[in-house]
């Protein structure tokens, strides 16, 4: 039975050694809750670190840990203290975390920590592959394992892999500063489906893929080698019923009230309000900003003194990291200063707790607070905002939420603020405190309806459904790949027939693309390959290249050459014009192309004998996309009246006569001899004409993984050469 393998940095277990006794209890975090049903189904397993350094365990205890963890359907990745220090505390939290949250000044790029990050990702890959069987699905989670999808794909290419990032993905301008940006993107692109909390993060990722990796992106699909990778947004929810039902129970009058609840109720009345703030002690949460903004509120609205109290819970986090230690000191000092400034004998403006609280105490805080103040400077999602809304069983309460939190995209009924604006903060806090009950209930009702419908289980189900859909896409494409039996049939037919025609495109087919087209000269290995093919078949190189270039490169060889998309034929050491074309139209088109070169850095014009080509391979992909649409619009009306056509090639737009295309040449060649084996190989839009004109029995082969009329597909020019070598071996 196929299984789902969940992979995260930590297992959904709290593993500890108490008085030489091993204790294992389930975790209660958002991810552990969200994946509970996925993990419980079938024979799925969860792979991650146990929390115990491997070098501190005896061999007997290590075996016991693995055994007990296995009983929980989990498998531990053995990590040492050095791994944790360099990979987790180091690279993950001193390089990736600050950079992805836009705190570039805190980012620390150390080579040894990068090496540790790679090493640990490889450890995870080994454990996953050891537990992986054909047909299994792998779901990798978060920024600690960005390299893992490709490491798995390298060893098990047919495995369906999903990846979800639980933190923001930064804009291209931020991400491009990262020293190992291509390696990180390559690692992520091992997945078949990449998930993000919001469309913004998805858009930033796609922008980086286009600009750094120079890959083709159509809407939310990336064409990468022989695969299509889907990218989508899935806003993570919470266990809504858990929080809602807990709040109902706490409202039950027959239930004994906790000491915290009794204390809170002493300070609740019609004219006194509690404002709640809950965060991890992290610089991304904007805690000092919030405290200063609260001070600004009290200064500007003094009538609220002794009428409001900010209950601030800060959960300890990464307390051994210098930035977090500094943040803790700053927070302590700010709370002390503001309490000293405003406090009276009977009133302290801020209640500050630096600790974790049990679940029941959290529920008491939620249900006792009139306003929740959730104002991170940058946050991937923020589930606290959703938890507060879920506990408002009476339908009252107001959520003031930072627009920089991922959850703000789906919680428009909250009061959204810019966390860096004290004025925005103060105005919206006053609005929250004075909001009529009817308006509160209307807003909470809409928020609760949405959160209940799209809870954490729905999030996991939607992701896995989309991941399953990628299998259908892969299965449709696999039948077109020239591998296995298809390749065997191709080679056998070549061997069994003696009247062979090989039609080969050049750029993107026999050689890879270059920034400067003149750099794509044939190498000695290619000459040797073509020489051998020439002995066994009628070989035709058919290209959009100009006649003069092919004369320089191939004029000393006996190959048949077709240039300018079908204008010239070189045969028996003689050039013959297949078409009679005018070129006077160039003087009208060239000035238009020149204006686009001036406005689009990285582009240039290539002048051929019978066509003009505007190359944009080196241009910014985002800008090039806009310019190609503009240029196509400008040219469309002109070319129609002049018997011209526009060819959209690989990072190039070419204008040429409508009477010329490679398909016409193929038709002419096929009538000259009765071939019993025909193979046509090409990579771009111009080669589709050849595929159309080839007989049904022909082996038409598209280089690359894009929509085509060819019968088969092959990965890249390197694989084309390998295939051709097999024909002559």
C-alpha cells in the first residue's frame, strides 16, 4: 500500500529522558495538529529529528529511542550537537530566517554553516530514501529543508514530492543578495508542487525563479528540464473546533474557574478593557514597536488611562542568539519605562509575561480580552490571530491585525494596520475600543465562518489533492518521452531501414543557447558525430541561422544545410535559393526594434539576410515579458500588410517573410526520395512547421518539455547527442 511520508525538521513528538527513563508525548504545534490526520491514515510515517543529540545517546538508548519513536509511526534523523548548532541555530536561523523576513541586517552567511546545512539535508535525504517505496508521496516542510526535494528527486526521480514553506518568501531584490540563491532554488524545484501561505510569497518565488534561474514560467507553472512544476498558495488554518469548543467549555458556569481567569475578571467591567498580545519573543513580531505605539496611544488619548490594560505574553525563543537576547532586554526596559511613566496605585498599563502558558490558560486569555493586538513586522501566517477569532463564542471582540502578517490576506474583517505607523496603530486601537457590539458581531461572524470552513485539515487535504493532480500531468507526459521502449523502437527502426533522413535543428537542439548567438559554434565532438551520421543517412541541418554563418561553420563539410528558416539550401558544395525574397521592409522594421533595444537593457538586434531578430535572453524576465507583448502589438499591424510573419522562438522574436518556413523545405525534401526512416528533431516554435509536414510514420522529437505537435519529447541538447551517438554505435 502506498504511503505518505511527512518530513520536517522536528518530529511531532516531545522526546525527553527523565531519571534515565525515556518519555515521549505528542506535540501540540500547528504543523503537528494539521498533519495529524494525514499521519494517522494508512501506513504513513513522519521523518524528522527527535530533539535528542545523537552524540549524547548511548548505543542502547539510541536503539530504544528509535524503537519507541517507530511505535508512533515516526523515524528519527540522527543529528549531533554540531549539526544542530551549525545547521539549525546557525544557517537556518541566522541566515535564512532573517533574510526571508526582510531583516537583512541580521543575516549571517558563513561557509561552514552552509556546508552543515547541505550535510544535514543529505542526512534527511538518506533516511527518506531508506523508507521510500515506489508509489509513495513525500511532503517536505519548511525552510530548514529547502535542499531536500531535489536530493530525493536525484535518487528517486519518479517520486511525487510536495514542499510547503511556512515562512514568507522574500521579494527578488532581497533574495538575490543570498550567496547560495541558485542552490536553494534548485533544491526547491525538486518538488512537483510548491506551496506558500499567500499569493504574494508565491509571486516572489516565481519572480526569483524567472530572474535567477532563467526558467520559463506560465502563470503558476514552471518548465524545468523534463518536468512541469506547479506553484500555488494554501493559507494554513487552525484546528477551529478545538479552540471554539474549549472556549465554550470555559464559559460554562459550572466549571471551576482558574486562578488566572479569576484575576482577569477582577479587571473586566463595562468601562475597563483588556487588550491581548501573544507572540514568540522574536524580532519579526514587532514587540518593541507595539509597546511604543501603545505609549503613543496613551499620550494621545489620555482618557483611556486606567481604562485599558495591555496583557502581553511573550513566549521565550532562541534565547542563546544575540539578537534575541538584545530584544528581550529592550522589551524589559520598555515595559518598565512605560509602566513607570503611566502606572497609578490601582492601575498598571502593561501586564507582561515572559513564559509559555498551558492551553487552558491561553483560552482564558483569549475569552477574557476585548481586543487582540497582533502586529508583527513580518509574519508568514500568524495563527494566533485565527485562534483568537475562534474563541469568540459570544460573537464579540475585535482583532487588530498587521497587514504584514500572511493571515491578513484572508481576514479583511479585522482592523488592518501598518505596524510601523504609530498613528495608524492609535486610531485603530481607539476604533476597536469604541466599536459597537453589532459591528463586532458582524465582523466576527464572517471571520469565524471562513476559518471554520478552511481549517487546518482542509489545508492539508487541499495541498495533497493538488499534489495528487500533478501525478496525472506527469502520467500524460511520460508517454511522450523518448525513453525505454520508445527509444528502443527508434533505434531498431533506424537499424532496419536503409533510406534514412535526419532533419536536425541547430540552436537548442544540437547545442545549448548562448547569450551571444555567435558563441554557439560547433565543437569537435559535434563534427565527429555528424560525420558518422552523414555516412549512414541523408543528414540535413535546418536552422534559422543565416547563410554566411553556416558557410563559415559547416562549409568544409559535406552536410546538407538549410538556412534562414528555408531560404537557402546547401547541397553538393553549392548554395541554391529556395525562395526569392525582398528585404526592403527591414528599413521600416529596424527603427522599431531599436527603440525596444534602447528601452530594454540586455536586448539586441541580430540582422540576418532575410530576417531581423530581437534577442532578449539577457534581459530581466519580468520586463522582457512586458516588452514582448508591446512589440508583438506594434508589429502585428505592420507585418500583415507586408507579407511578413512574427516567429516567437526561445527568448527571441524574429520577423521574416510569411512565404518561408521550415515545413515547406521538409515537404520538398520528402518528394525527392522515398525514405523509409524519417527523424525530425527541433526545440522551438519554428520547428513545429517541420513536425506538421513530416509523414505520420516519422519520428518527430521535441527538445524540451513544452506543448508540441511532435510525437516524442527529449530532455535537452545533451540527451539529443546521446541519442544520436546510439544510432552510430
